[in-house]
């Protein structure tokens, strides 16, 4: 049983709820039968201290009946409302139209336990993406209610015991007599009774995604947020908090993430008492929801994990959870090695060239040429065509179906690029439906990459796109879609919503995006989807529900990639991180550079992004050998346990390893971007190696004992840059 409910005697805590995972305990108390307070989250614990006493502070208001024993402002709270005694960041703020007040007091009503999990109903289209239940999943539902507004709040805690994950969301229902507005909506609140934690976050920009920063949270409020209508390159909803002394394999760490692809808010506050409040959700700037009497709103799901075995274990908890409960089933026996046309030809593609490209891919053993941007409508450049989803007639004289069938006779699969959510002003779609683009009344639409964003919250838009793709790809034997998204949403205004509902436009938009994903998958069930947003601008758990892999960045320079890939592994499994070898100024003809690009790309599913038709026979032979080598490691890269060793942000070198679940196979990689005149010696400690076992490196034939590997393999840095060493260690 992962959820137990007890009613302690002789304690102000009248009900105690304990959620248990394999290595963690989470405890909630109901104080005086009314107030949901947080008791504990951390390593396994048998019993709680139930002698509840508030941390007294002057200027903190209290209930006369409870005096200083309970101050809403200093309590560890489960889900604090706004404006009623707690001055810290709130998890929920509701405006009551009857009175104009935004104070709420959500009082405990009842608890329910569910086997498995509950769906997250979206206000339009289907349910919101969330993790699938595992066999041992259970859900706690806590019902609270605010007497004045009549609003009912349901908090859900879905426990994944074997993954050490607790997923959380909320539903607010207006059961009062007049409309209310949900002005701030968070999915998760965690009050941690210490104020010295460090925050690990993943900020960035286009071509510099998920750069790691680690710093004390510090006193006051900190917001990691995206207001871009996408989870974004600039911020990522994943955050970790850790003990200042925590390392990859030691110390306490917490991980948080949000199963959502639009604007989000991760809010942290260290208060006067030295506690840290963590909030994850939709926030209050890019979201509000109008609730008529009887209406409900359900938030997306946030997830959290904890480990006292270091930051790396928090990452591995997320990896396992996403692989097991989020990612779609593998579409093929092997992940296809992709050859993408973008960096090879940009917009200068046609049917004949792409057939040759397919033949070139097949020659070197690549599995799937992908025809990137430039094949549809008047899309010969980025100024036109988005929204017009029909093949450009002069590029494919006998149609898309005949073309793809011919390309596949070369013995390959075939993939195609789409960017459904966008429209160029120079398109038939925009000329006939300008009102389908997001744009604020009276304001000139702002362009970004010469494109506007379609209002995906409008069912007519989603229907149009569904029909367009259905017609365009009817009978075309496609194996893969690259679903791109190349601008952010601003202003966010929907022509089909009344003024009081404009705060809903961003959320409704994302619901429409998810619906189109589901429809595309239903229409083409045999095709896998890789998502992309100008590279890794929508690298989030909800996207992973629909896409097998995500293009990690438009930056294909291997040196830059070590940083982006390192950062991406904190919250997300390497199985989703699409890594391509590219040709930078002829780099594939330089054996050292081609080798380095390949070794860097072995951090995730492999692909290539270059003009194979211009490659020398030597480069092609090397790539063929690389693909064979990748196949020997693929199972570890996609499903192995991942350990970070050297942090490129700290020492300029990146090292990591994968371990099979039984630790009998290990894949260790050392990557050195720049030359090191000091020839520093690094010790790469493989903690998962088994004592008493001898491992043979299949690359060099050298053998190592498990003890040696635990103490660490020594690697001396090279005086030259772009230096990579790998060990594929198999137990004898
Ligand atoms: C984005 C993607 C690229 C490519 C181009 C095409 O930038 O990240 O990989 O598909 O769009 O326009």
C-alpha cells in the first residue's frame, strides 16, 4: 500500500496521510480537522512528529481560536491560497465576482483513494497528457472547500512507488452562486523546512539550450518562467534543488518538472523562517480561467522526486519514469538512423534530389532520409507557404505518394517535416482566414521568422489542419514526421473568445496542439514523431508523450553540443535526445572531426545532418562503420542507467557512462573539446561496476576488474582538442 490514512489520538493533527514510494516518504497532516499542512518529504521514514506548533513570527495573522499555535504565514502548507494569512507565494488565487475579493481559505472536507490514476480532463478536446499508471500506482484525492466563494478544490497525488515519483494536479470547481476567475494556478506546492538549498536550473536561448546553473536559492522569491507560449529554449520547467554539498552520487536532492508545453512558472520562495516553498504550475501572468457556476478547471500535472543518493539519482528517477510511463511505444525494432536534409540543402530540395539523397543514405546504411522544410505550398524560402499543406507540384511531378514509394525502393524508411501550428502571411490559408492567427485587436501582428501562430484553441483550425494532413499524406507510406514549431506566441489573443476568457487563450492553444498530435498519430499509426522547436525549444515531458525523440538543438557543432546534451540529461532520458553528426565546413572529411562528432552524438539516438551526396568514399565508409558501432551500444543509450561524471561547465570536459540494469555492460565516454597543455589526469569512477567481476573493453581488448573500475579509469587529457575516448566494458 503506497497510501495510508490514520487518525492520530491526542494530537492537533487529526488525520495523517502517508504516501510511500520505494525510497521516499511524503506526509500530510490535517490540522484541527481543517487545515492541510505538510509534514514531511524525504527519505523513508516510519513515523512523524505530530506535536504541531507554528513557528511564531510577529506580524503573522492568526485565528483567534488557535492563537500562536497555528499561523498560516509560517506553517508548512500543502496548497496555500492567497490573501488569508499566508503572505508567501500562493498555489492558487481565485477572484470572486460576487464580492471582488481574492481571499480564499480552502478547508479540508474529505479524502478518497483510487487504484491507478485519474485522467486530466481538458476544457476542450481530449484529456491532458500525463503519465500512464504502472501496476502499483495509487492516487490520493483530497477535497477542500472555500465556504465564501463556494469553490471546491480537489488535490490529486498520484504515487508511482517503484519510480519514486509523486505526480500532482488540482481541479477547481465553482460550486458557488456567481462566476469566479482562477487567477493563479499551480499544480504542486512543496514546503521544505530549510532555506539553504541550491537551485539547479536549465536556462538558455536558441542554439544554446539547457545550460546548467547551480546557485543558492537565497532569501526572497525566484521565478523560473516561460511567458512564450512554449516551454522554450530560454527556460525549462525542470528544476532541481539540492543540499549545498550534494554531488552526482551523494547528498539530498529534489527534482520537479511539469507535464506541459506552454508558458509555465516554477516559483521558489525562501521566507523569514528559513523554509523554502516550491511551486510548479501555470502561474499567474500568462494564465487565468473564468469559471461560471458549475464549471471546473483541471491543471496539468507536475511531478516530483527525491533522493538522498545525489543529483544523478534524481535524474535517473526522471529517466526511468519518462521511459516507462510517458514515451510512446517504440515504433520500430530499432530507432532509425536519420539522415536529415536541412543542413544539406536548406530549401533547395526537389523530388529527384531527395531520391538521390535516399539512395545515398541507403548506401552507407542509414535507415531513414528525412525531407525537411521546403516541400509544400510555395515554400521555397521561409517567407511563404506555412499553412498550405499540399506538395509543391513542380517538385513532385507525379505526386508525393509516387515520390515516397520510389525513394523507399532504395531500401530505406522515409520521413517528412511539418510545422502545423504556424502560418505565413504569404499563404493561401492566411489570405482566406486571417482571423485564425493569434493577434491582438487593433495591433499589427508581430512577425517572427516571417510567420504567425495559428489559434490552435479554435476547433476549426485543428479540423482544417487534420483534413489538410489527411489529404496531403493519404496513402503516402511515411514512417516519420518531424513536427517543428518555429516562433513563440505574442500577443496571445484568440478571436473566438470573449474578453473575460482571453487569459485562457494560451492554455486552450496548447490543448489544440495536443489534440492535433493525437489525431496525427491516429491517422498515421505506423509513423513515429520527432518534435522540434527551432531545435530544443519545446523539450518537455508533455511533448515526450507524443514524440519518440526530440531534436535537441539547431546547434550541431559538437563542442556546443556537449553542453546542451549534458544539461538535457538532468531531467530527461537520453532515449529522447536526438543527436546528429553534421558537416561543418567540410568537417566530415577530417577523420578526427568526424570521429569527434560521432562520439559526441552517441549520447542519444544517432542521426546525420549533411549532404551525403557530396561526401567522399572515405567519409562514407567511416559513417557506415559508425552506424554499425552505434548498433552495438544502442540498447544502452536508449535504456541504460545514465551517470554523469565530468561537468563540461566546470572543467571543459564531459564524461559519463551508461550501465545495463545488471551492471554487466558499461559504456563509458570521455569528451574533450579544447586542447589541454597541462595533460591533466582524470579518474573516471564507474560506481556501478561489480566487485569480483572482470570486464573486457570490446574496443581495445583491455580488461579491468570491477574494483579497478570503481576506483576509476585514468584518462589523460590531450594537448589537442576534439579528443574522445570510449570504453565498452562487458563482464566476462
Ligand atoms: C527549424 C528546425 C531545423 C529545420 C528548420 C526548417 O529551425 O530546428 O532543424 O527543420 O526549422 O525551417
